[in-house]
C-alpha cells in the first residue's frame, strides 16, 4: 500500500461534528471547548487525530466507523487536556468550574460510540479502565517511572484497540501496542527535555531531570537540582544521549508501523524521529557553545584545552 492510497481525513468535518456534539452535550461551555480544541491542532497532536483513521484504513474498517472513532478521540483529547490544565493550575479562575464540568461531559461523550458497539462483557471495557488508571497514576506528581513513560499517553490505546476489535483484527493488537508504546515513549522523552525547567519549578516529576540528578522533582532543593541539570547539559553530553534514545524509540515505532501495513503512520513516526534529532543537535550545539564561552571567560581556554 502506498502513502497516497490512504484517503485524507476530513479534519474540518471532524471539527464541525465536535462542535455539534458539544452543543448537544454542554451548550453552556461550548466556547471553552472550542478554545481548547484550537490549542490541540492536528499538526501537534497528530496521532490523537489520525491514528484511528490510519489504522482503520490499514485493517479495512468502514470509513464511517473510523470517522466516529476519530471524533471520539478528539472529544477525549479535549477532556484530558482540560484535566491536565486543571491539575497544572493553567485554567483561569473564572473557567475552573466549567473546565471541570466540561472534562467529565466530554469524556462520557467520547465513550458513546463504544457503548453502541461493545457489550458490557467486552474486553474493551476492562482495557479502557486499565489504561485510564495507568494514565491517572502517570499524571500524578509521584506517579510515573522512567521505565513506564508510555503510560502518559495510554488513552491513545483506547481508539487503537477499538479499531482492532471492530475490524476483526485482534491478531494485530500486540503489534499495534508495541508500536504505540515505542512512539509514546519517544513523545514523552521529547516533552520532558523541553519542559524540564518548568517541571522542576512546579515540583513535577521529570524523566530527563531524574536521569541526571536522581531526583525527578527537585524535592531536596529545586535550585540545586536545576544547577545540577544545567551543569550536566554543559559538560556531560546528556542532551545528545537523551535525544538519541528519543530517536531510537521513534524509529523502532516506525518500523513496527511498516509491519502493520500503515505507511502514513510509519511516515509520521520517521519524520518525527528526524525532526527531533535535528532539534537535539541544535540544543546540544547551544550548550556546547555556552560551555566554550564560559571556559574562555574563566580560564582563557576551550573545554578541549586549547588556548583561545
């Protein structure tokens, strides 16, 4: 199957369906829902928007069903984003009550398509509960571990598993899950290195920080933790090592996507690997330059020992 064989997802149609659903479920909070959705663009949240569409096409699922799952995913994405914003204190005071109410309503609305498809005894519901519980643990301040970073993106598995069930391709689930675990690990690793200073300041656990200081929250002394991380970034090549792992996880996920028969998923993951590797190289160069300048100012030499 070629990349061009996969029909384009009609994003505008999904957005219109989202707005209609919000008006039906919770018209009073419609504006907050739309504002939140506009922050979650397909360009930055690609798998949340496209994964059910791509997998559905790869597995021969009726496109009308795939589109319903995409809408469910977008409703769930907005719900979870609102929950994250509330937990991080990023919601304006006048919107807190609405965000809390809307998050619950949208998550329930996201499940409608599944309630129409799966009986109560379906294994789908057990898996859904497990993934949401894992996500809640991972989202807690102390609730994530370096060997289980993918749990932060566990809700994404809900739509993927449903697609396998509805397409009668449960035989593909193990491969799908391994692909997603690798991809989600790459995404979280990237986010963690970008957010490490904000996370330390807020007391949130951070994988990048933990890999350097052993204290992912800076519990003992946040200023000391920040200084330790900065020193490592300047002198120990930790940025390169972190992005090498990110790249390796994304490439592994892309190879698994090829085995799944989904060229667009493989292409997205490969492009992500290339893009983040480039950003990692730029970040490493920035800190290397900063280290050289500091050494020159202090000692008149570069870190390599040559006089400048």
